[in-house]
């Protein structure tokens, strides 16, 4: 998965997609920004 921002505890689309992909047995690799707030 490639995303701008990934916060593990948040309920964003990327978080939900990875959760269900893992449930389906897929291996997930997340590539995200190291910054907490990308809109600055």
C-alpha cells in the first residue's frame, strides 16, 4: 500500500483496507510518509 499518511489507530480507508486484506490472508507492506501532518 502506498499512502500519504498512515496512523494505526485511525479509521481511514487505508487502515480498513489493510485490516481486511490481512484477514483475507494477503501480505501487506505499507509505504507512507514519516510526517504526522502532510498538509503543511
